[in-house]
C-alpha cells in the first residue's frame, strides 16, 4: 500500500466524521465490514430468536416491500443548534441529508405517561401543568435563556449538585423535576452531575428550540447515524480520500520513525497519524456502561400517523429512551 499521511480505521460515526474533515492531505479509511453481512435475511437479523407462525407471517407481510420502510439499527437525534448540525451546514452536507423535527417529548414514570412541553408556547398551552408549575418551569427557561442570569447561576452554584439546584432554587419536584432531569438534561437514574454541567446541558437544549420549529431535536428521515456516516464517507471520497473495503486490521505497530504500520489481511498501510476506535488498542478498555437496544415494529399507530416523538421511561434500573 502507498504511504499515507492520515489513516482512519473502520467506519463508525466518529472516524467517518474525522475522515470527511481531513481533506487537506491523503487519507485512507479502512472498513472491516464484510459485504456478505448485508445479504442476511432481514427477518432473521431483526428477530434471531424463534417466533410464532402468526408473528412470522405478519412480519413477512410487513417486510415484503423493502422500499416501503427504513429500519434504523442505531437511531440518533441531534440538537437543532448543536455542533454536529453546524458541521453539516458548514460542509454543505445538510443540503442532501433530510431531517425531521422531533415534535413531542413524553415521560413515562410511576405508571403515568405525560407529554412534556418544550417551548414557552407549549408551557402556556399545557393542560397537564398547574399554574404554579408553569411559573416554575418558565422561570427556569428564562434563566437559561438570559446570558446574564445564566452566568450568575453558573458562578454561584457551580459547586452544588444540579438536582439540589432545581429543588432549592427553582422549587421543582415530582414529575416536573423528573422531566428536567431525565428527559431534557438526559441524566441517568442514580447519577449525579454538577450544577454547571446540568445548566450547560439545559442551556444547549433551550438554545436549540426555535431554530427549525418548536422542538430541540432533529432526526434523520431515512436513517440517523447511517445517513450521516454515508454523507461524510461521500465527502471524504469526493475530496480525494481512499477507502479500503472488506479488510480486517490484524495489528497496529509503531516504527522508529514515529510512524504507524497498520497490518491488514492483504497488505500494510503506513501513516503518520491514526484515528481509530479504542477496540484496536492492545490494552483492553474497561467498559463500565452497558447499552441495550431494541427495535419495535408496531402494526398500528400509537402517537399519530405523522408524529415523531422522543419518549423516556424511568424506573429504578435506569432511563430508557424510545424514538417513535
């Protein structure tokens, strides 16, 4: 293989984003994904366990026309005013990647499901919140929207926990407290974060509302992570990057010239810099978090025909997020 300046191993989202941005020097992107994985039966990949004949027949009927549906294995949502959105705009990738606003947010907790208002208009129009709760939530929204008040809160309460700030300063409790913690700020059950980090997350959320509508999140219409990865792959290729497909990385070695040798099945790539997943390192990276994912195919609508919603279910074991 020819010498290259930068090398990106594999093609998950982070490595793909970097590969798409490194267009000022020769770039190789190595993908170890075998092509025969895409030829697996769709039903078998979705349900690798035994199904009843009735369920199998129903799924086969739903999946018969593969141009009528899109199944996202790793759904993603992005902030309307987040770093990734700004990158998509600056790279002009946003011109051919279609997004849809996540219109509603729901919180399921203690046996109830509540729609959580996001914008100020939603707060005033909400029938599930009392007048006092609306005032408390509006006070919190006003604080993070005003730069002077926001900076003052960060300086004064930077050493306290975010939960304590919401309870003592803004008098939040019950469903309203859970909505801010688990649905808006995205704190996992049992975790604690500082007031500074919590306010920064809340500020980012509120700042995103109003840019493309009365929502804070966007999701890809034809896939989230997959479409974004594909777009940056295209950007890298058009800008002169080279993709090496269906090659597995056998070893990564350093040389005396402060370079790296990436040993593949059928050759070796040398590079001065490498961007890669920690899985390729010789030292095992401890995994202190387990992520469980599920794909649910419904035979009827539960939130409307043209509604995109983000729902969070909270119990003692943690927080589960569902993109509908």
